[in-house]
């Protein structure tokens, strides 16, 4: 696989308002979307690169699995190839591969997908594909 960039930083925190403030008002990231339990802030690297701040009670396993409080995503050139390489390396895939267009009913997200993998250090990492 070929890593192209870091495309996502996700964190689960009891301090959602303060962390949103930090990323938006101190670091100057653009607010992209907000829900009751999550805030999405755009990174300057790509229109679909985000910092995602999740409340502790957020329960959408597609976005951040239970028990994961911090994750970094690496954008790769081919998600299926990355999945095969991760499995061949004997690493644990957490949950299912998420294809955004199907999962969220958004045709504009065709080709956008990701999965979580547990690294040798026990932490969750994300591999994602974002077509240009």
C-alpha cells in the first residue's frame, strides 16, 4: 500500500465543547458539520480531511468504535489492497470496512471508505481511501 497523507484525527472526550473550541478558535480549523455528539472540523490538506471530536456517549461504530478514544487515519491509494496487507500481516481489523456512500446514503461519497486496525501497540489506527 502507499500512504498519501494523514486524513483524519478522531478523538472521544468528555470535553467536546472545549476541544471543539481549541481546534476551531485556537488552531483556526474550519467548522464543517456538527451533531449532538460530534463536531467535524476541516483540515487544510483536503476537503474530506477532518478532525472529528466525539462525545463519550457517541455510539456510531462506523465512525469511532467503542473503546477507542483516539485514532489517526492514513489515506491510502487502494483500500482493498491495504485491507489484504493488514490481514496478511496478522493484524486485527476492528469492525467492518465502511463504504461511505452505502453507509450514509450519500452518492457523492462513492469510493470513500475506511477501516480500523489495531496496531502492534494496541492502539486503533484507520486506513482510508478518498478519491481525488
